[in-house]
C-alpha cells in the first residue's frame, strides 16, 4: 500500500476548496494516510457524490491513517487521485463517505509530482446520491444570510437611510424599498455596499 506523509486535511460534510477554509475549521495534521490512484471518471464521482465503497477496500484502509495528535483517530480514510487532482475521504464503518477534504495547493502539487509510479487500480463503489455543489464561497453565503436577517427586522428610519445610500434618492414606501433592495444582484458592488452599511449600522 502507498502512503502520503505529513499533510493537513480539513474534513467536512461539504467539500470546501482550500481557499475557502476558515480559521475556525478543525484541521487534522495527518502523520500518514493511504493513497489510491484510479481513473478520472472515478475521481469525479467520488468528488461529486456520496458513495459507498466495497468492503475489501474498507478493510484495507482500516486504521491506516495516523494523526499526529494521538488522541484523535480516523478509522477509515484515504486519498484518491487520478494523477491530476486529489481528494481525501473519510468513510463510516459501512463504507459510506461521510466527510471530504481538499488539500492545500502546495501539498497537492508536491504529491502529484511524486506519484507517477503508483499503479492505477479500479475502485469498486456505488453512488448513493449526488451532493450539492457550492457555487458560492462560505464568506458569500455568510454575508447573504446576514443581509437577509438584518432586513427582516430593520427599522423604517434605518431602511430609508440604506435606500438613499444605495440608490441616491429618497423613498418612503417600505414595499418599494424592500423590492428594490431584493433586486440588487448579489454579485454587484452595490450589494457589497449594502452589506457594509448594514454591518456598520448594526454595530
């Protein structure tokens, strides 16, 4: 069995790209973890779906992952690669994928440069269900939730002020104001200004 040593993983129920890791995330400093090389289609399915692997593979990886912190234990996990990308997956005792992690860019590149000799193998698995894809960063999702919550209970005076700051004109009709604000594109500079104003006035 082939292993990778001394890397950091950020296991979550949702697969976050490295640039989207938060300081509050619990990172695992992995001492040793098995790695399996397979084909591109398999990697895509492992990344985009909740899967169940066969029992033989599950037995092979049992307790093969070691964490530097001896009090932490990951019973079933491994890295999977097609030679172009890598994903880490943690499984439950039944072989179902429960958590996933990307790798830091530097660590992924270093591994990819040193796995040419690893023999490709077929991974036996079943797709249980497709997982939701994140088209927004965690920061964007958090900002949108904040704006929505603020607008639900906002005072009329504050709402009028925000409307003027966003659109440069006065409006007293609350429905018109809220309709206009809700139509602001979440990817626009105006929406970012709206968030900043709500954050500032909220303090």
